[in-house]
């Protein structure tokens, strides 16, 4: 499963068949994991636990429309700077 928007992480315990709500940081993920282990497994590591994390960002994932708008915005800013200098 590809997870893109928000770059969120989730903790999954296959033994309990539960998945945590999305968290934005690895520290938040560690807290979710620690809390689940403490509450449901007596602090032990359950068999089958894993982390669901997004795939690394690639520039090719940016939609063409955003590339075009971004390029136009950069050109406008550079033109504005050139006008002020000249």
C-alpha cells in the first residue's frame, strides 16, 4: 500500500489486529508502539508487529501542473528581482 499525503507513520500489531492512528514523526511512532506494548502485551514485543511508513519522496511524484506553476512562480520572482536591479 502506498502512503503519500501527510507523510504519516502507523504502528501495526498483527497479533491484536490493530493499527494506530497516523502520526507525523518517528518519535510519535515510538510513543504509539511503547504505549501499545505496555497496555496490551505487558511491555513485551508482540510477534508480527511492524511499522507502516511512506515510501521515500521522489521528484517524479510531483504532478506536472505543480511543476509548471512552480516554474512560473520562480520566473516571476526572478523577473521582479531583475527589474529592481536594472
